[in-house]
C-alpha cells in the first residue's frame, strides 16, 4: 500500500473504521483526530501481502509526541482502518522495533 494514496483517502474522508479498530482506539483513549493526524504524517513500517483479506500495511505516525500504530487495508475504494494501538512492550522495544 502506498502511504501517499492512504493520506489522500484520509484527506478526502474516504476511509472507514472496522469495529475492532474503533474498540482498540477507545481502549487506548485515542481520538479520531489523533488517528487522522498520525495517518497524515505517518510512514509505512511494514507491508503485508494478501493473506486472504487483501493487502494491508502497518503505519507509524505521531499525534504530538505520541506514537500510534495503525494497520490499514482496503475496503473497495476506501481505506479500512483495521486496528490501532500505542506501540510498547512486550511486542515493541520502541515505536519502530519489534521485540
């Protein structure tokens, strides 16, 4: 997935949250604006091949100084936000490095 295409979809409000992503966003006390900000300044950290649900990617972006990981895929012409979380132990040493 191309980060510039994802950013364009975010700017044009051509994206959807999965119910899982919205639950995870609320669990980490993140606002919709924080997620949008992170997507608009983020970079693709990992690309995932089509594993039966289509291609997806992990984006690392920041809202102020807060790192946010966002997994995005496609739902038709829309970007689908699959999950959202604040990276940290035990899975991540830092926002860019898996443990």
